[in-house]
């Protein structure tokens, strides 16, 4: 494994103040004294306040890594250089291979077959310097972390856990993703459900104008879907009274009167003479015209 080594307090500058400035925290004058300034900011602070408020804490000794100390860090952990030693044999690991386990560093000699964690794939020890993958308190050699379906190495790539098995993105989509009712391909993200069937948004379209219907009003006719305009234009019956489309389900006109081979909006089905509405009432048809039973023909 590699690590990053920094001398001094990381992204801070240490110097001796020749101008008149006060410490940002304690407000004591810094002229003629050592100070620390964070890079990119105009704030100056004395060494004491830096260690109190700004310095990183050593993972080993739990003390601040001061402005005059050499600092090493790896995976958001920080050490004084003299604290960066093997947890077991105390050998300095500065510029040496190491393994980090539970925030403790181990040298190559101490991570033996008896002490080292074992790969979940090949069951062999993972020693210092080995590239590995950790997940849910389990560890693999990088080349042993493979897809349960295609057996290709996942390594540090994206994956999906399913119980004790792991799948690469492609295999997970084909094995577990919902399949579009139209194109039969997996739905990786998004999509919609209609009548308990999944659809890609781009597959759920008007049969006539091909515009997507997701989030829009539509109607279904014999397994075909139509937007409101195309349904009115191409599919809907025309009212025998007003000659406009009968768009059941789209606002006014949801009630329909059918007689013989013709249809009317309920509000258009009325006596030709007195204009009384005849939906759900007795009527007489004479010479193709509708009358109530009280008006003379």
C-alpha cells in the first residue's frame, strides 16, 4: 500500500511574523513570534492555537500533530512520523510497505499467514502490499473480487450485493432489473408502471404521433395507447348530435348514449323539438330524429 507523507502541518504555512498581526483565535500579537497561516486564507494563528483548534489528531497517540511536527496521513488517518510504527513490533514504517487494519498499521513481517485477514475468494492471507477490496467486514484480493454471474473481476468498480453474491452493473441489470413490457430490455433506471407492468418512458408512447405519454393524459384502446388529441382525431366516435368526438374519460361528455349504430354525448341526446334532455328517459325515433314522447312528430 502507498501512503502520503507531509512535512509540517499539511496545508498550512509556518513562519515568523515580522509585521504587526494578531492571532485569529486568542488575539495575542504575533510580531516576532512563530505563526501558522492556512493556505488560501488570510487567517494567522499562534502555534498554541493551531494545536488547539486546527491541528490533526495523531491516530496512535491521540495528541495534536503540531506545527513543528512531521505529519503522515493515509485514508483520513494522521500520525506523527515517530508514531507511524508497526502495531506489533514497533518498527518504523516511514517509507515502508504497511497494512492498515482497524486504524492500526502493520509491517510486512507481522502480517503473516497467522495474523493477516484471509481473502473471501481464495482464502489465502492478504499481506501488506496486496491490493484488496473491503465490504461489510469482509475482504478480498482485488483480483478475487469477481461477479457471481460472469466471473469477471469487479475489483474497485461498481457492484450490487445480493445476499452472499456480488454482481457487476451489467449482470445485475440483466438478472434483476425489471423488463420493459414493450421492448423486453432491462429498465436500468426510471421508467413507469401501467397495469402492473413496467415500461421504459421512451417505450410508453402514443401509437399515432409517437410522443411519450409519461405524466400525460392518455387512453388505451385494444393494447394501443393514444394521447388525448390523437384519440379524438383517429379513434373516438363522432357524436350524432354535435358531430364532435366522444372522448369518454376526458372531461365533459363522459356519459354516452348509444342507439342502434349511432352514439351521442349524453348532453346532446335531446328532443329535436323541445330540446329536453332524453338521456335515461323515454324517447321516440322518427325518420332518424329523436323526440320525447310528448312532442308531436
